[in-house]
C-alpha cells in the first residue's frame, strides 16, 4: 500500500520531545513552515459575517452584476 503524498511530507516529532512536553509541560517546538511576519504580508484576510437575510440581498445584487459575493463586496468597497 502506497503512502499518501501528504503523509510522506509530514515531519515526525521525536519521542524525546513528546516525553519532554509531558514531563515538563513545555511546548514542543513547532514543526513546519515559519509563518510570515504579519507586517511583511502584502495581503490580509478578513472575515465578514452577515445575517441570512442580509446575505440574500447581497447575493441578489451580486447575481445581477454577474459577480460572486466576495467580488461584489470588494468592488463595492473600492468604487
């Protein structure tokens, strides 16, 4: 049975680090990519929450302009 390509890329944490974490209740060092400094990022992600009725209104307006909801909101912000 072959390994999943995602499983093959996973890095393993050594047992000593796990034991150290359990015994000393210290954080295990994070494995993987180092996140970019937020100040250096060129884009930011934003989450918006709407009531169901507000979302339907926005969706109808977006459909009239043949845009997705996110495209409609973005275009409305920068008009």
